[in-house]
């Protein structure tokens, strides 16, 4: 990246992708020139803000480098010029600012980073905006794409956009982190699911935990039941306003809430080092009924951050279809998913104390 080369890079969640692209961004800008020279685009407001905040901490050692944001809620006037050297943005706001407000000159951009590039390349709205931004950039602008997952179609499209890239990809068996122990729990019905979760909380030493539900309704119902059971619960779902989502994540990140219940669509941008347990209360599946491998990987990747040990637990109903989902995930990532008996106190204690699979 320092040479500078174009790159399409893949790495597991929590292994330092942000630091990997922020370092060359800080190094490549010329602080004597007060205009944007590097841009990082993220798919969501929360992720762009979070990444920018990491960059601000790293930039303490480069006090002459200024960090700026092109996000909804940031106010600019038509003709006003941005003076930040590095801009963290969402694609919609950045494109609007370039085309309508003309607050930056895209021809002066040296480097552009797509964080969570699989989303930026796969989703139609993001993809269209990224291509339109790309067309405004100089031909020698360095392009860096970072993500923990790429399917074949996204990778094929990325290669058509990024000229002559260096490509760093994981083997499939490397995509699932070795420091995350994966389990499944067989539940007869909704009440059995709730009891299994309660049993885990009664025995396993849980620092902070994220529970992923398939729908907003199921997340809301579970949050109410866990709150009534005396737990400190935060609720996160896709339809919340940006300000609400940020407030919820801040309370969880600061440890004021120990349990976060979220919908699967909220998985991106949740980066909390203290999370040691993730629970798929509802298994992530595609509309076709096949496992959603990328969502699964992102969900379990919310634990085991920065090499720490973590636990991922999947609740299934025990029917043949559910067991097939588990088996397919095992085969896809080449990692064993162990059966966990949540009514066995000894087994739960072993899981909680050693983060080791039961024998």
C-alpha cells in the first residue's frame, strides 16, 4: 500500500483491517496542502464515524493531519471547501457533496478506501454511488478494498473496477477464526430458546453478549423478557434513527448495558472488544432457505476481537432442516460446531471457564 499499489484485501473480523488502511492514509497525505487527499467510504453512518474515530486516535501522532467527515447531519454550504486531509464518508453524502456542493475536488484525491467493500460492491444503491464517485477520480488514484467476506460475484465485479490490484484472500477454512468456539443448542420451541439463554446467563461467565434475532419483532419481545428477568438490555434494529443507534451502541460500548439484542441487519459496525459471547437466537438464512454464510461469519466475528477467545452459540429447533443448516456451515468453513446442552450445569461451567469444546 505504501508503494502505492491498488489492493483488494480480505481478513477476518477483529484482526486490524482499519489500522492497515489508516496508516498509509496518514502517511501519504501532504499536510501542507489544506484540501482532501484521501477518502474512506463505509456503508453506514455508524461504521464511518467509528472508523474515523480510530483514525483520530492514530492521528494524535500526526498532529498536522486533519480528519474530516462527509456524513448525514454534517453541514456544508455550497462552494465551501473542506480542509480535512482525510475524509470519512458514506457514499450517498459524499457523492451529493461532490456533485451539488462541490466542497472538494475529486481530481486531487490520492487514495480511496472502501471499507466493508463486499457491501459497497454488492448492494445496488451503494454500487451505483461508488461507480459514480470512481468516475470523478484521477486515473492514478490508489484504490484499496477491505472486507472480511467476498463472494465470487463481488470479487469478479471488484476486479473490473480496481486496475491491476494486488489480491489478498483467505482460504475458506481461514475465514472462521480459530479463537471462536462454535456451538449449537437444540430448542423445542420459543420458550425453550428463552430458557436456554437464561441458563447460559445463570452459569457462564459472560462479560458482554450480543444476541442476533431475525426480525425486529422477535428482538423486541426478547428484549422485554430479558429486561423483566433483571438483565441490563440494549436493543438495536435497522429502522432506528442514526442518533438512536449511536446512543444504544455507546451505552453498550461503555459497559452501561451488558446485553445487546440486535437484528441481523445491524451486525455491521458493532465493534466492542469486551464481547465474549455471541448468540444466533435465529439462524441467518437466505430467502431460499440456504445458510447465509456471510451474515453468519460477520455475526460470530463480533466476538473474539483482536485475538481474544470468544464463544458463538447457535439456537436451532432440532428438525432435519435446522441440522442441515449447521452441517452446511461446518462444511463451508471447515470448523466443528459442537452440541451444547444448556441444561447441563457442568458442561456450561466448562464452556464458560475454559472456552473449550465439551468432550
